[in-house]
């Protein structure tokens, strides 16, 4: 069940809201929490009942680890807990990829059966790992069992994020159980943000998807302009798809009285790669920064400062390479692998990792910052290259498209439909996306429109407390709802459900 599915919009969601708020008002907050847990189980079981039991077993195991960590703060227990979580994640998500590459390396061929990856396993696994680390390292208190289950299972963020920290949800669950939550105060704002996110998904992302999909058909021939437009179309589809889901998650949370963290802050307006990653998939990068990059940076920095060689030969270049560039590359390598089991995802992470290392080296050398427009252009080129790897079926397709973007220069080729209006000495190229006038106009119009909206649309989920009902917002929401009703007939699965 996806948020853009009519069954969810007109069935599950209204029923859930009625059940939750009636229980909260007439029975109490604890009953409302129990209801949300049960509803979240139904939500997940709609996709797979067996995997619901796997998720519940993982929750129970992590809670037992947490109880032990709360008593002992033992490093070995934390290591065992993290390993168990990563083994579960690795088995379903990376087993075949790992064995296939090992087989290629040693000259063996494994007959591997395909595995179904449990929905949202990357998100809720990281969420639970973060809490276990906080319990061991920062002395965080493990919540009561019901609160913990609610923290993991809450359906708005269960299957595609945002990656919520317990410090963001814990107090809100306690407040609800104590009858001190906001009640219906955030319901209207939540509906507005949900409709806005649904509009981004159904009306924008899904309508440009056909051009992105056409550009990434295996074996398709593309001219230079088509490769650029196809890559840009997918980059925009990915943004509006995932940011639309994230907006819906925030809106749903508000409807039930919970504030979830915002995941996007106009990332395509960033003028540097560092700024881009402060604005894109914010909660994922926060997790990697807090629980991977920072500990690695601190350990490497201490080791370097203690080394005899560095004390005798202090060097800014060595410090940047050892304590900044290495953690950056490792972090982005793992973030790419987190998105999927494939070399294309690893290359996606490394493209951004290398870009960040170049930017860090530039800053360490105290070179002047590029003008904002140039910085934006360079940032978007890196983002576009990364998106080509992210979307491609394999490295061969990714390298072909990148070759067509940067090396296949045909400045005078035109589609056949333009040849009759131009001099006869201008060659006609084998265009596919632009082979017809109508398709060319639609593709370029959608790409230009979404590119403009990507840097202009206000992120409503960033500051929901600043929103208040007004006639203008009501008209805008009605207009979006009308457009959604026209496009929602065949909803597509959210892209990030696969990751």
C-alpha cells in the first residue's frame, strides 16, 4: 500500500484517523498508541504478512539488546547488535550481489535464487541502530516496549523514511500516552502538506517519468541533447518522487499529532556540493554524519596527532587527506551501497564522495570560492552524473549515456521533423526521444517546468508551524486535489521503496 494508492487515500487513511482520534478523545492516549501500532501492522501486512513477523522479531531482538546496553554499556554488546542488524540487512539486500562478485573473482558461478527485499528494511534498521548507539554511548534511556514499537512501526515513516531519531519521537509518544499531545490542532496543516506531497508525486514526478524511462531503455541510442534531457528528466523525477513522499510522511505525522523531520530543503538551488547534501535526504546524511563520519574523523584525527611522523612533519595536506578525505570517501561509498546492491549505486556514492573531497581540498587550500552561478552549475553537473549512475541498469548503460552527454558532439544534427525547414546541408541525426515534434515539445516543456519548480517551490514540510489556514491555501489545495484526481488512476510505486 503506497501513499498515492486510492485505497490508502480514501480508505485506510480516513479510517485510521477516525479510529485514532476517537480513541484518543474518549479512551485515552495509551489506547490511541496501541491503535497506531495495530494500524501500522495492518499497513505493513498489506504488503507481506511473513515479513511483518520478521520485522517484529527484529524489533524484539533489538529491544533485548537495548535492555542489556542500558545496564552494562558494553561495547561488545553494541557490536553484536549492530552486526546482527547488518547481517539481516546484508542477507536480503546484498547476498546475491556479494556472491556474484566473489564468484566472478574466483571463477565460480553460483546458482542464486532471487530474494525479495523486505520493504523499508534499510530505513527501520538504521533507525534502530541509531537508538542502540545512543543508549550505549550517550546514556539515552530505552523507552517502554510499547513506545519502542511505536517508534519503529509508525507507518508514515516506516517504509521510506525519514530516518527518525528517538530523541525526535520519544517525547511525543510519551506526551500522547499522557494525554498531552496536540490533538486535532495540526490536522489541517497535515492535510495541506500531505496533498502538496501527493501533488508532487502524482502530477509532477509520474508525468515526467515516461521521458526518463524512455531515455534509460537498455540499448537505446541517444543523441547528445537527448542524453542531457533524459538525465535531467530522471534527476527531476527522483526529486519530486522522493520529496513528495517525504512531504506526505510529514503531513501524515501531523494528522496524528507527530512532527517528523523534513528531508528536503530546495537541494537543486545549492551552489556547492556540501550545501546540496545539507538539503538532500537530510535525515540519511545526518545518520551517516553522526554515526559514521564523525566517529571515524575523530579516531583518525587522534591517531594522526599521536603519530611520530606527523609530529615531526606536520602537514595540512596530510591532515586533510587522512582525517577528512578518507572519512568522506568511506561515508559516500557506504551511502551509495546503502541505496542498492549494485556497482551503479557504488559509483553514484563515489561520484559525490570524490566531488566532496575536491571541494574540501579546495577549501583547505583557501582558494577563492567560485561565483554562485558557476558553483551551482558545477554542483548540478555532479548531481546529474550521479543520477545517471543511480538510474542506469548497469555500468555499461551509465557509461554510454555519460559518453553521449560529454563526448558525442554533433552540433549540427537535427531531428527529421526539422529537416524540411532548414538548409539541406544540415545532417539529420538518429534521434529517438526527439524523433517527433509533439514528443519533443512535451519532453522539453515538462523538463523546463519541473526544473523551475524544483528551485522555486517552497518546502512546506520544513516549517509546518508557520502554516495557517487561509482562503488562498484552501484554493491551492482544492486545485491540487482536482489535478490529483485526474492523474491518480494508475499510481506508480515510489522510487525509494526499492532502496
